[in-house]
């Protein structure tokens, strides 16, 4: 069973598990299934509270696809969410990555 299949199987038991959804989104990104990956990251970004690592990973994916402006917007939103959740480490990582895109 592939890693993707394992994650999908675990998600069948707990479809709202944020970490499993995030892990599956990363696996899809690695497989270059970008549309599916982006959809999962975006769903995580809409959770209450938003799953902060998803902003950074989607930003990186968008850069990989040469969608720089979209990545910058996602990263700015992620920095705001990280700060609201008092996740200074994530905010700093995204700030640094955002600065590298200018």
C-alpha cells in the first residue's frame, strides 16, 4: 500500500483530522497532483482555526508553479493567521520566504 493509500485509509476513519489531511496534501504535492493538493490545503486554511502550516506549503507549491503573486497573497494571509494564533515561528518562516520572492 502506498503512502497516499495509507493516508486515504486513515482519513476514511477520521475525515476531519487536520494532520492527516495536511499529510495527504503534501503527498499529493509530491506526486505533482497540484489541483488536488491545493484543494486540500485550501480546505485546511478554511478550518476554524485555520491550519497554519497549510499556508506555507501552498505558498511554496504556487512558487513551484510560477504563480508568484498568488503565493505572495497566500503567505501574507498565513502570516496574519500565524500571528493571530501566536505561532511566531511559522510567521517568521513565511515572512522570510515572502521576502525572498521580491
